[in-house]
C-alpha cells in the first residue's frame, strides 16, 4: 500500500481534498484505488478501480528534442490524469474522482537541499562529525584536502567530552531528548574522570550534571521515551531506564517528562495500547546555549544530534576492548545483550556509533523540533523564550564555519505540534500546468482527460507535510535519503543498525508493510550506472546480527526480513550485469564491483583480561575460549560522494522511515565549497571523516580509500575484510587491530547462502542461523 486517506464519518459523498507526494521505484502494470466503508470488526469494500500504469508513461519525441536539445531518446515525460471513474466499472456502485501525476526523476531537483520538506536548509553553520562516544586519536593519520588530498591532518573530536563541556558552559537552558538515558553513567572515563571528580566544578555523572545546572537556575528540560512495559518494579522490555530517570529527577529542579507514542482516534483501544508498547520516541539530541565559538561576544546555540544515547554501553573507542576494561573504563558499564554473560566474566559488547554537532542557524531548527514535541506532550510554560535571549535569528547566529545543514524528521501530529502556518500541501498540482489537456473516452468513466509535458517549468515546491489516515506526517528523513541516493554520482557509504525495506521487490512476503524505498533506490541507482558503464560502488556496514540473543524468535525474524531485502538487491544488480555482459563486449563483472555488505568484529587474547569471575553459562564458557565478539553497529549514517553526510537516529527500516511508527530526527550537512563533480569526489571535512572511519576500522590508511568508486578501493576493502574473517573464525585467538569483516552472507546462482567457513550456517559461537527465519506470532509491523 502506497497511501491511505483519512476516514470520513457518516458522509455518502465524501470530499477528501488530500494531496500526496509519493516517490516510486516499483515494477507494476497497474495502480489500484480501493474504497472501503469502515466498520467496527472489518472494513467493507465499496469497490475499486485499476489504473493501467501505461497511461502514465510517455516518451519524448523528435519535436520535444528539437525544442529542448538536452532531452535524449527514451527520456520520460511528465504525465497527468484527471478522472471520474465508476467503482468496479458499475455506475450504481458510485464514482471516484482523482488526479494523479507521474513526474520522472530527471525533472526533480538535484540540488543538495531537499526541496518540498518541512525544514529548509540553513547556511553559516559550523559542524563536527563524531565516531563513537570517544575518539582516542589512536587511528592511523589521515591527510586530506588540496590538489593532492594531503594539505591538512584530520583531528577527530570527542563526543562525550564535548557534551560535558557544552552542558557545563550552559547559562540559560539545556534541552535533552532521548530514547534511553542512564543518569548513573559518566561522560568522562579514566584519568579525566578522576581529575574532574577531584577538582572539577561539575560532576561528569549524567544525572548529577543535569541537577547541578538546574540548581544554578539553568532551565533543564529532559524528554525521554516512556516505555509502557516498564514500571517501578520492572525495567521494561527495552531497558531504557525511564522509570529510573523519572525517580532520579522527581524532587529536583530538572523538568523531566516521559513521553509515549500514542495510538490516535482512528485506532482501536488495542491498537493504541500496542503502539505505545511497540513504537518509540527514538530521537536523540541536545541543545544548549553556549559562548560563541567564533570569538565574538555573546551567546549562541550549540546542538548535538545522532545515534549515541546517553546511556549504558555507549562509551567506546576504536580499540573496542572485550575483557581488558571491565574493572577500569567500563566498570559499572559492562553492557552486553548479544550473549548470556555476566558483568564479572565478560566480554562486554563493543559499540560503534556516529554522531554530529552544530553551531549556527541550524540549531534554531533543532530547537523548534524540541519545542514542537514539548508543547504537545509536555508543558509549554517550561520552555525558555529564545527571542528574549536573542537566540531566534538565523542572521545573528551565522558563523564563518562554512557549512550548510538541513533538518529532517519522522513524526506525526499525534505527538508533535506542527507550525500551523506551514503550507501543508506540496505545490505539485498538475492542473496548474500550461500543457493542454486532452479528453479521453474510457469505458467505466464518466470523465477522463490527460496532459503530458516534456518540461519541468511549472514544477514548484513549498514546505509541507504529508498525510496518513488524516494525520499530518513529517516523513522527510525517508524523502531525504531518496533525494540523495538519486543525486549520487560516484559512491554511497551507509552504516545502519537495521537494513530492511522495499518489500514490493522481495521474492516472497512482498505484502509486508515495509515499503520504504531505500534498498530499491540503491539497487536501481547501481543499475543506472551499470547501463551507463560508469563506475559506482555502494558500501553498507551492518551489525553481524541485531542486538539480542541471535537464536531467539525476534532476532531470527529481523534477520529474515533483512536477508530478503539484501537478496532482492543482489538479484536486481545481478540481472543488470548479466544483461550488460550478454549484449556487449564487457565481461568479468561481479556484483561486488558495485555492492558490498560488511560488519565489524574483534578478538582479544588472554593477556590483560580484567574478568574476575568463573565462567558458568554456556556463552561464558565459549567466549572465554574463543575471545571474540561482533562490534555492534548502532550508527545511522549515509555519506554520498563525500560531499553530504546524513546523520541521525533513523535506521533503514520501516519503523524509522514511516513517519507514523518511531519518531526520528536527522541532520544533513555539507560544505558548499567542497562538493563533488562528475569527475571527482569532494575533498572537504566529510571526505576526511569517512577516511578516518575507514582507517579506524581497517587499522590502516590505504591510499586506495581516497577514491571509493575505484576497483582498487573495492579490492582493498574486500581483501582486508577477507583476511580479518580468517582471523575471526580461526581456532587460535589473536589480537585484532583491524575490525572490518565481510557480512556473513554470500550470493551465488540467484540465492543467498551462509558465508563459507560458518559451521552449520550459524553465526560464530552461536546456534543461530545467519539466514534468519520468519518469526511465528510476532507481527511484521513491529519487526520491520
């Protein structure tokens, strides 16, 4: 299902007056319009109409190409239809009036800014990009920039250090939105922690830091997801510490609000309650007022947004210790969810994640996003007046950092107060075009007309929201991903905790409501480049398996939906390669020349272990011997051509992309002075950040990494991953300084299979199939 209108009660001639913008990458011969009468137990079908997809397809002709020399044969036209049709082809069943328009991608904007979404781009920002909660500077040196890409040396920033300093420096307010917040965790570790506890003004313990600032008169507003499965006795299914947070701040000056997702009027009581339990507020960001970073007098806004929660298990660096930090850096923070192990015995679960920070006008957009949620589910009187503080003007907050940024979200009007002045309709109205309409005769229709145009001169965008079941929806994270995949020229690099979607292209279970288009857009972008015989590579890094015991029903179900997604992509790319080699002199091409999946893992020898207990569980006994663990990928990032970075809280799954399931937030950032060209990728700070990540996870700064679309780069990455895989599965344990691994799936002869070297097709040290298995009893709505 692509779209769903609102429900009109007690109206035999409803006028919906709803407009939808729907990106498509579907293979279909018809589009179905279905009308239902909503009943308590089961909706009753009132009729349907099938529109042949061919009616929306028209190629440019000689006349069009003479009028516009930029057009080429087989370019598609813009086509619109306005119809009044009989349901089921029978007049007495009633009529349906609709307008539908197909706009080919060549007519859509290719600017870096995503058009037609709620938040516009801002200029004059300064952006930092972070790998992990701490970056200890031990990664191989990265040089970048200039003609030879070696003018500057990249210095990685440290996230939790910067967050501690920013909150400490706040004078008027601290706003925190989180999925999980553990007030007992420390933002600093090691010698920094000891010295700060001994002589620092503020404790680096999260809860105490918030309390101290509130006691000074700083407005501290904390909004955290309310896990409905938790209470004062039980931690809840997700273990997010929400009740602990509530109790910690109960008698303090901190304004703490636990906020649930809600069902809405169109849901039954059961649906409403299940949404509260199953779907989450997944946004994670912090906004503070801060001394200006450009040397000028006065205050500015400073914000952090990304995938790293202020909670247990998140503090890590590129060394990813398993047993060697249990009594030092990770004492009290020995987090593990992938095996049945204890804090004393270990290993801990290594964590890889991505975050970002921004100073400048983009912080106003983040403040608006916070305020819209707080006024909907909190108390508006607890918000500060940014205008009184002089922190509401983009011009005032501009700095010479040279970055542009654009905010996007997944959220709907049940949990968010959208600005009523924002235009709620996209200005893509086909009936405004100047192209002439032509009346059509159609059996089963009382009126039918059509226009087509080879130009995009009448296309326009305004800030907007989408609709679903009558609710206002901001699904601009999904639209942003699609926009930037479509404008990609050379390569795409993705890190995501989950990867599933485009169920319409799955070989089975394609009726599952997991229709986000990311996987399909990537696959068809690769096909486009194959057909043009242009180099293009996609690198995707995922966790070896999703967090949890891998043989459980839930994790096996998640793995199943991810596997069918990956398999469908391989099949599409395989088909394109086969067609090219069958009809040209090109031979020897492989899927891995264009598309590769990876994960991370590490091993640690016995020396230096800080485990204090005696292994007792089966997992503890096994891991004490093999001394290995996946490095858990929790990131939510996409880098395109090294000129744009999309970093936030949204995974690549339907929960994050839908807009009506989990709430999410994302910031897209770029440097206008460092954009890619048709010949080469950008060489600015995003380029340096991606090189830093790759140098960190591979343990080397390979010169081939500078050009990700080159065969040399693909070969280097895959060679490193294969060599590491042999170390990871070997009987003998060695310390691993290089962590990149191939994802444990292989594609051969049209199907996915477990990677060679896995015993019985299971993940190492488990009895869990890497292929996954369709979960019994668990609704696909919650898993995808």
